[in-house]
C-alpha cells in the first residue's frame, strides 16, 4: 500500500524529512532568567540579555539542557557528551543581538529513531538525524500600525529543540503519523507541550519527489513554519504535486524556502537559495562547550517516564488489549492515565471499550478534552462497578452515562468559577445516586421477570408457535419485548434464562 | 601632594586620618578640571557622585571600616557599564546610552569602597592602539619628548584615557580592558603598571564586548602593588559570565613581596621586530640582568608561533566583533538614523554611528566568517591560536615566567603610524600572544628612551598564576627604580 502520485510521465514517490521546532517546557529562557509563560502582555518577559543590551552575557539554563537530554533519550538517540553553541548571524528587529544562539556543528543529541504506525496498522522506523537547542526569536507585529512594525520580545530567547528527521517519510499520512508520535513522546516526557496552535511546536517540511525505483534524491524545497499536523500533511501533497509538475514540464525544481498557504492549499516561494542568508556560523565565544557527565545522563535515563511504545506493549500484555485499542489509549499520556485509573481493579477490556466508545464520543460531543472531561475516571469506574455487580445492565449504564455527561455540562455552563467545577462535578455526578434517583436499578426479582415473560408469551401465541417449530431467531424478539415491558431494567441473563425455560 | 600618593599610601593615610576621602577626591577633581580640557582623558566626570561616594567613605572610615579601596578615587574606562552613568564605548552609536546596570568589575570596586571620578576616553569599541579612533577626540599623552616638547604624543590604546589619567595624577588608578594589548601598551607608553590577568579572572559581564574570547578587564596603577590591590578587588568568579573561572582570588598584594630567587624566567627569542629601537633591546637585556641579580635563573626559550600571533588576532578579533556589534542597529538604544525602510535604517545608523576603524573591522570579520572563506581564515586562525597556546603550555613546563618588551616602540605622535592600518596593528605584536593564549601578563615601566619617554617591560606567567606575575613585576620595579614623571601632571 505504497503512496504514489501519478503524473503524466508515470508514478512518483514523495520523499519527506521534517524539522520540528519544539518549545522546551521551562520556567525561564535558554540563556536568561526571563519568564516564558504564554500570553503575557508584550515585552513584559524580557531581560537585558534578551534585549541584547551592551555587556550582557548568556548563561545556559540547566533545565533546558535536562529537557533536551530527556527528549534525546526518549527518541532512543545518542547523547553527545560534548556539544557546542554557535552563533547564527542575521539582522532582524525581532532578533536583538543580531544573532541566534544555536548548535550548528555539534548538537547535544545525535542519531535516534521513532516508530510510527501507518494507516494499515504496519509500523515503520523513521530516523532522527539530530536534536539541538537554540533560541527562539521575538515576534514582529506588522498589523498594529499603518507604517510601523511593533516588536514583542517575550518569545526572544525562549528555548527550542530543533528535531530533524531523516528523509525517511514517504507520504502525507506518514508525515502525520510522525508528527503525532513525536508530539506524544514530547508530552509523555513533559519536555514540550506540543501545542501547535500556540506555536510551541512548529514544523518545517522538506519535500522532494523521485520516480519509483530511482536512486538518490532530487532537489528538495523546505516549506517553513507549518503550524498544524493537518497542514503539514496537506503541504506534503501540495508541494509534491507542484514539483512533479515542474519536473514533468521539463524544468528543474530549484532549491528554495516556501510557505504553505492553508487557505488555497498551495505552497509559494519565500526565498531562493541565491537569496539565502549567509549566516556566518561560528562558535559563540561567550559560552564554553557544554560537557555532560555520563552519570547525570544515566540518572535522567533511569527516571524517564514510561513512553508510548513501552506502555502500548504493556497494555497489550497485561490488559489483553488489541494493538489498536492499546495504540489509541497510549497516544496521549493523559488518556493512558485515565484508562489505567478506570481499569485498576476492574475488567480492563470493559474499561477500554467504554473509554474508546462512549467516553470518547462524549468528549467529542461536548467539545471537551481528556484533561477536562465531563466524567472523571473515578466516576466512570464506579459506573462500570454498578454494571459488574448487576445493579444495572449495560443498556441502562449507557443511559446513566448520558445523564452524567449532560449534568456535568449543565453544571459547568452555570458554574461561575471553573476551578470549583471539578469539586462540584465529583460531588453531584455520582452514578449510584443517579441510578437510585431515576429508579434504574436492575430488576433481578425472578417473580417480576416471570410475570413479564408470561405476559409476553401469552400475548404472542403465533410467534411462540413459530419459535417452537424451529425459528430460533425469534428468541431475540422475545428478549426485546420483555426488556421493553420492564423499561430495560431487567437483568438480561435472568430474562434469557426464564425465556428459555418457558419457551422450550 | 595628595594626587601623587599611591593607592597603598592613600589607603594608609585615610585610615590614619591624615586626610579625608573628600579631600583626596576633591584634589583629583581639581586636577581633572585643570588638565582634562587639554588631555581629553575623561569623557565624563561625575563630580557630584564622586564627592558623595567620598563622603560615604569618610563616614565608613570613621566607623573603622577597612575595605581595601575605601575612599580611593579611580578612573573607569568608558567600556564598563556604570549604572545611571552615560557609557559610550568611545562611539557615537551609543549616544545616548545610560546603562541601568553596573558591570561586575566596577560593582566589585564599589563594593570595596572605591570612588569613581569619571569615565575615560578610549578607542572606539576598544579598537585601536593610539586612542585616535575615539569618536570623542584623541587623548594627549602627558609625557613629552625632550627634544620636541610641543609634539602631541598618543597615550596608546585602546585604554588611552585611563592610562593618561593615572599618569597625569588625575586618578590614583584605573580600569582598562586588554583585547590585543589595550592595557599593557598604553601602560608602557605612559610609564605605568598595567595588568592583563588570566582570561576568566575578571568578569566580562557589563563590559561592552569587543571580542569575547579575548576581552580581559584589568587595572592601571603607578606601582605594581597598587595594581595588585586593584586586581584583587576586580577579580572573582561571576556566575553571570559563563567564561568566568570559579577559582579563588589569592592575595595579590602579598605576592608582590615574594622573593623571585630560584624562579626560572624565560626570554623568548621571537620577541623582536624589524626597526625595533636598540634601546628597547638594551632595556630587555637590562631587565633580564635585574632578575638574575634578584636570584632568578634566565633561560633562553622559544615560542615558535609568535610570528603568527598578529595575523591570527586580526582574524579572530574582527570575526567576534562583527557579531558582537550587530546589536547596534538603531532599534532599541543609542543612535538611530531615520531610513526609508528597515535596511536603510540599519545602513544609515551603522554608517553614521561607527567610525572608520570599527567599520573596517566589522567588514574584515564578516568576510572571514563568510561561506567559502571560513575555513581559510577563521578556522585556520583558531588552529593557529591553539598552536600559540601550546607554545605557552610547553614553555611554562620549563620556566615560571617570561620577560619581553611590551611594545616595539615608545609613544608616537598624533599623525604618526597612521598611513595604513597595518602599521598601527604592529603595535600589538608583543602583547597579542598573551591575549590569544589567555595567560596573565603585565607591563612595568623599565626606563626611558633617548627622548625621555617611558618604555615598558612585559612579564607573562602561567594561567591563574598572577602571584608569580606580581612577584616578578615587583622585582623588576624595585630594580628599575623608575621615578621619572610626565611633563603634564597635577601640580606639575
């Protein structure tokens, strides 16, 4: 099931490598003590270092180094015990010193790999070329004044990890799977929040095309600053189609930097190689080489959280889940945590079915996230308990769940302060209380079931005759009728048992 | 005269209440009023602030405070950022710039009770060996040629203002920075002691950067002991400078008393240049003889890569400068020239704000870092720098210190050596290697040339062994008995 694009001259293969800029989770910037919180008033999180005042010097933030090494370990990558910071020189008003401190020749993390899952369920390894630390630039605001550009330096100097993949990706789907997997690993590690809307994760997409079976790579173009996984996937296809068009018209693709216009679904040229800056990289003389102790790296490694691949394997092994269900449940650390809270001491498959089924559907319907769910893991677990101990049956459980969700939403909508929401939620959305309140307790009283069964048999003599003459399929009809008569509250096993006894 | 006192004498006199800190400071302020209009050593004088600091020092002295620099008036090179006090780096592009912070080195001096008289003139962004590249006009060396007393001589550079101020008794001591010789060469030209400590000994935080891997803050004084007192205050580990060394600051003043008997002093044969006056060669031999008489063993040594020092320096320093000076773009502080668009704003601001020498070095530095030239220039220069450092490491396995001339000439006149930049760069021939290697070095006045101008001898020592540096420098000072005075000086 290889992805291919058909051109006039035949079938083309797409070759993609991704450079992801992931903002490091840390309280202060890479080389200054200024804060990094998102959404602060412009220029309120700027130190003299960030603004490049004369005589100011960078001091490396140890936390950022730790985050980069943890990420490297999470990508199964080589950690370089000696790395170096270089200056990338260019003039722009949102780059106060006139250079960005980055790691050019000697990055902190070397080769690694990520396993991605393709749409058909097969897996594939995508190589990681390197990961390096660098500073973000500030923000230029061109739309605040008719003739002026405003500069916000809050972001200037914030630590980024640039994570570069090998050109191993061969389709938009693989590009999407790679980005999702990378984001998942970053979130598991707590090294980047992966929030593409806020710009804390951005991707540069390198695309080239070649004929199937062709050796080597053709000229690639870099599509800069794509800010969603969906756009990255679209950009791959759009850029590949453009390049095929160029090659097939007898011309050659020029190496250049391009932008993805998500509105029109096309890429357009930003600057060509000839216009490219000469960044004049050289080692930053204000900083010494970064030297890491093996013992320190080992310690970080020992305290690394369980990552998605390991967790998935464990879920399959310990909980007997299918690869698919396990994959869905581990994709986000918070989902896995939710699942394990529900599954603890309960039927793990039942928990998985409920979370991937009704619970996800409820998230989607209410527009909530797993971090802020309408029903907490504890409450969902209690609902499952009511089913297992036969207080309610599965059908009623779904109804009770709907009630829980709807009440949570209405409480939330009327709650004045959101931080009290969880407390309110936990107290009022009690599944056992709802069952009692609505009188949904399962009927296990055999007398009541006997009576209902007798009534249905008496009302349908022709169906009874058909059944007895061998039309087994009619059994379901009788079950349905009895359940209906008992408002769905009857214990299904008892109903089955009684019906079987009476009908045969 | 109060202005003739050394720092050590001033310190003792203050403690013994022979005079007050206010009197000491006012004596210097009056001297500045009298002579600075001619010398142009100070770019700004903080009269009120200095008197206020002196008054506070008097109160502290009365309370028995014994901080090492309490009440001592100093001159501060205008490359050090001083909180609330205009800082220019000798450039138009930082006009106006008033730093909201105090450099670590000047903060250390203030912590120890120093009084700041003002900010001193310098070559623009410390790029020069004559103080002629200052946007605020040249500095006059207070020393005069016997035969030609009307000739205006340069004080050397880039820390020419501090050197002239200390020589003319307009301050008891001063700060400088040495990137290629900017403390030692002006010290030699002005008959002073100038010390460039080990790289990492004094924090660069708050010092306007020229070439980060080469910039060394250090002191000027009229005696070795005074320089030791000042360095003891300026030095120390600073977590705000990643290249600052986390090593203890020993008692440099005490080290000046150390005997040098048994020390091995190397005399490197490569420290000679074409056209170097015979009297410098003679002084060098004399210096070696003085040290031998004091009990040291003189050893002929070789630092074979010395001849590449200047070329290496004039690649690395401009390369770093081209990047360090990119921040002067007219956007956030200092000069801004209006432009048609962003690029035009940059070009006009930097063309108007930087002088010719700074522009030249930015262009050289940009060139040597450019794609296609990086390997041939910058990378090769870094390799040669490593060889120069290896020369020192090897020679310091055999000797404890090195003795050389400080500069290949005495002070020259305004207008001389200014035909082309290379002639000027040759001034740094003997001082540049210690900057490239980061080893500590000092210039000590050794004697006068035939014109009556001071000549300095340079001592170099192992990294972080300033104690040996001071011991050898003090031995030279004792033997030389240098007592000549500049023509232009307070009360002179």
